[in-house]
C-alpha cells in the first residue's frame, strides 16, 4: 500500500476498511453486486472504460431443475453505488 500510495501521489490512497467495508469481504460484496446486476439485466461494465464495443451483462444465471423466472430488465441503469455499514 505504501509503494502504491507513493506512486499515486498527490492522490490519496486508503483502504476499504477505512470506508467501513471489511477488506476480507470485498470479493463477496463484488459477487453480490455482479449477481444483482445480472439478475436485473443491467450491464456490469462501461465500454468507455473497457474498450468493448458494447456493455454486456456480466454473468449468466443457470437455472436448477425448475423453471427460472427473471424480472424484466431494469428500465434505468444505476449511476452510482452507495454502501452503508449497518449494525456493525
């Protein structure tokens, strides 16, 4: 972290723990977010950031033995993500 912070100066670098996001759970949070976006048919990337031609849904949901009924794709794409620590 120190070396990265030195390379990124004058930008400030902090840990997710300082923001109330347990660093040991970051991967779980990310997979939950990807699952939410996929479930609602919302693209998980931005072409301007990835160089892709389009913004694809980031994942695939495989049904079990019974039928899978997904909701209609979201009409509006979220513009920001807000994470709040509750009950910690």
